[in-house]
C-alpha cells in the first residue's frame, strides 16, 4: 500500500497486519516506514517496506511488479498516497494542479494497471482507493484535490467493471475530516466552523478509515464493488 508512513495510511497498514495480512508499506522515505514495520512485528504481524516516488510511473510500476514477483501473488492494493497544494482557482498555478493530479490520481491509475495482471492470474483481488468527501462535494480552495478525488471515483468504478469477471473488486473509501497531522494544522476557527456541519459533532479517527479498509479488503466484501464508502460522520449528507 502507498502512503503508509503516517496518518490514515499507517492506521490501515497496522489494521491489515493485525488481521493477518502481510503488508508491504510504501512511501517516499524509509524513516517512518522502518518504525511502522518494527511496530507491526512487535505486535506479532508481518510487514516489510519499500521506498517509492509514486509520482513516477516507472517507480510505481516497478514497485507493484516486484512485490508480486517476490511473493508469487498480489491480493490487495491500497492506494492512499496524496498531497495537497491548496489555493483559490484564480491563483492556482498549472504546476500545483498537475502535482496534485499526478500524485493523487495518476499514481493510483498506474498502480492499478500494474496490479491487474497478477490479480487476474490469481483470479482474486481487492483494490481500495482512498478518496475524500471533497471529491463528492467539492471544496473551496481545492480545485486540484477535489478534481483528483472525483477522478478516483470514476477510475475505480471503471476498474470494477473491467475486472469484476476475474474476481477482482474495486472500491473507494471517502474520508471526511479525520484527526491527522493535516487536520491538526487547521486553525481553531476553521475547526469550530466545520464541527457544527458534522452530525456526529467530532472529527473521525484514522482507525475509522482503517476499519472500512479492513472490510473492503476482506472475503466478506466479495460481492461489493464499484462503491464509495463515505466515512465522514454524516458531513456529506
């Protein structure tokens, strides 16, 4: 899985390992991944890490193919890598738009394309793409991020249709406001503005998203595909 070094990605990796999955955690740098793998091992789980620039098609493809080759199979793919370059439409540069689309959407496309062949050979696969409620509702100051996450929904639904006959499911998890390093940096005034819009009146935990990912990648979810699991405390209703 990509974007595994912290926040939601770290929680998903930890949960899947606790459920008995062997986790291959990937991110740009090794530091946090080493700690994650050590913690999983200490808890009795199985994991390894690999570094990868998800913005590079060559590195992303090589990562997925090497994992499948090393283990003789690839059952689960979780695309969680993401960046933000927020700004109002009139001030947003081409570079900031392209960077977010490349990391948040194109990297998922590349990973899914690479994962399709080993999953088809195994006649089994669970693809989970981590999106956002911003991709469903839009969000001022996030034209690039919302576009990428909306594109992820279309990509996932298409993959579900193309690969379903091979026993492969593809779903999106769309988190709302989750307590991560990113939301911790929000000014208190913004938090107080957002909270009344959430029926549960609180931000979610990374473990809430991990629970959804655990289900979406399980055998029990074998008849669920092309779906968007919204985990946002009711924000997008």
